[in-house]
C-alpha cells in the first residue's frame, strides 16, 4: 500500500445503504428477503438442471453457470452490507476491502461476458435450429463459460492492483457505499486517481460494450427470425420472452455502465448506491425468474420433481 502525507489507514470505514436510521429496518428486511430469495431461486434452478437429464444441454449448462455466479455475486457483498446495518461502526480491514473489491469486480465482469455467451447460444438455437447441435457442442458451451470466468478474473487484476497501490490516509472521509466497490474506493484515495480512471475505461469499454453489442446483435437476428414465424401466437410468445431477457440484460448493463463508464462529475447523493443495488441485488434475483418462468423444459422438470417428491412422501407414509 502506497504511503501518503498522513498516516496510512489500517481499515476502511463505510457508510450504510441509507444514512437515515428510520429506514434501516425496512431496508434490512427488503435486502435480506431479496438475498434469501436469490439464494433459493438459483439453488432450485441449479438443482433442477443437475437432476433432470433432459436439461443437460448447452443452454442449461450456461444457465447453471449464471445461477452459481449470481449466488457468489450477492454473497460477496450483501451479507456484509446487512451486518453493517446492525452496527454503528462499519469498518473493514484493508485486506478484506481489497479482496471484496477484486472478487466483486471479477464476478461482475464474468457476468457481462457470460450473458453475451448465453445470447449467442439463444441466437444459434432460434436462427439456426438444424445446425445448433452440431455448432453448440458441450465442449464449446463449456469453453464459453470457462472463458467468461477466466477473462472476468484476469481482466480485473489491473484495476484492483492499481487501486490497492494508491495511498489511503487517515483524515479522508468514509467510503460512501455499502461495500468496497472500485469507483467508491477511488474517491477516498489521497492521490491523483486520473490514471486509475483511465484504466477503468480501458478495461471497462471492451468488457462491457463488446459483450453488450454482441447481445444486441444476437437479439436483432432473433427478432428478424421470430417476425418470420407463421403463427401469430408463436411470434407473441417469442417476442415476450426475448423482451423479458433484454429487459433484465439492459438493467444489468445499463446500471453497470452508469457506474463505471460515466463521465467524471458530481453525482447526486445516494445515486451511485441506488445504481449498485440494481446489479448487485435486483438482477441476481430476477435472472432465475426471467430465464425459467417461460421455459417449458424447466416447467416440466419442476413438475416431475414435485411429483417425484410426492411419490416418495406417499411411499414413506404407507411404509
């Protein structure tokens, strides 16, 4: 850790999600409920995919990776944020803050890349159904998922290392955030952070705009294919499903880009924390719902699992 003109910090102080004590119980309840629902929804989705052989296909393998990633993403940040709502002194040692910064940044980057891979998979399945199985092999889907994880964690190293090399000194204000996120941490450094902001743009543009443009291209091709369907009902259902996918993807990318790629300037109080809530709390909660509610294969697997559990229960009662 670099040294400044003042004594170096041993820990970071963070502000909570809201500075209003009266809102803390309501926020705690809402965030806790969202966190538990995220864990439950993603765990159920992964369980169905693993237990039902009909779901052992590339699309669902990628969906499994997304579910596991979302569980890791919320677990990296939300439990600590909840704990800080219950105490007066919200402090994190430098090592823990640095680790949280790097892991959260890496998981967010991985999600951006993984969502692009899922869009390409859907595009191939809808636009080239006869060639889909030959193109999207288990090896390719595994490579796309593995590549997303690898690149997400590797490309986050320069930003995390550069941020942790800055001097952080006693006398600086607390981090105005509910977890150690890169832009918020940079704001409390007691040194010029212009090179760090340039590095954020240098890495953030390809890792966010590149996958996002691929998603838009993929769904543009899907839209063109769907509009040629002879069935009006089929078109409406496909458009509704694609619209839901694009809505949650747009929410994730839009809020992340608003946080990391916005021009430097004053931000209204609390705006950055509200923005972070959308990609830290809301999208991991929505992903299992959006990608499974309109999926007939997942519905069938869920009905089979419920019927199987009822049969086991009936058998145990009879015995």
